[in-house]
């Protein structure tokens, strides 16, 4: 299970400035975090694991802005080349990533897990993302995604 030091080590290796924002675990879910700490949902992202429903399980992580909805039925399905998929359960998410929902960060995911980022994120001056646990978030320049080999920026990933 990644902790804050693993996230800091991963971010330092990428070499993009960032800020760790401590938070009360009770307010780790994005909407509650934004309301309590005064960050706009338009600058906050959710890292969501999706899983195929048939055949060999395929997973991917998708990052969408908090005020948008992931286009699971069209865009994500096409990217993953599967017929049916759904959001991974909290248990599956924890098993695959070692992180709890509300704290999932794209910076400590398994190397072989594809990561899709909604293209709208790239035009922001910063984004708030999970920090690896429910007690921290990461405030970072979205250009970090251009330095991560497993990331693909996708037009229309969310609506």
C-alpha cells in the first residue's frame, strides 16, 4: 500500500513541482474536500478505476474533472477495446492499487495499468488529485502527465 513517502518519491522522480495538501480523511471524497478546503471542483480530478465485465479482466485508470462524468459507455469502452465495463469496486481498487477510494493517486499505480486523462485537464494551471491516502491530496501542474509513459491524454474522456 503506497503511503505519502511513496507518492513524494514518485513525484520527485518525475521532476514536476507539486504541493502536498493535508486533509481530514473524513473529507477525502472530492466534493467534500472541495467544499471544506475551498478548492473549486473545476480544478479537482478523480482517479477512477474501471474494469471489463467479460473474459479476462482488463483495468484502466481514468482521470476526469470532479464536475464532469466519465464517458464509460463509449470513450472508455473503445479505449480499452471491451464490450462491457464498469467502475471497479472499492475492494478491487484497493487490491489493484493498494489505495482507498478518495485517495487514489495516478502517481503510484502499477506500471502496466493504462492511465487515461481527460484533455480538459491539460489546460488548467493546476489540478488537485488524490495523494495516495485519504489524508492527503496533491496540487500539481497537469503537464506532469506529459512526463508519465503510461498516460494517454484523451479528447472527450468525460462529459
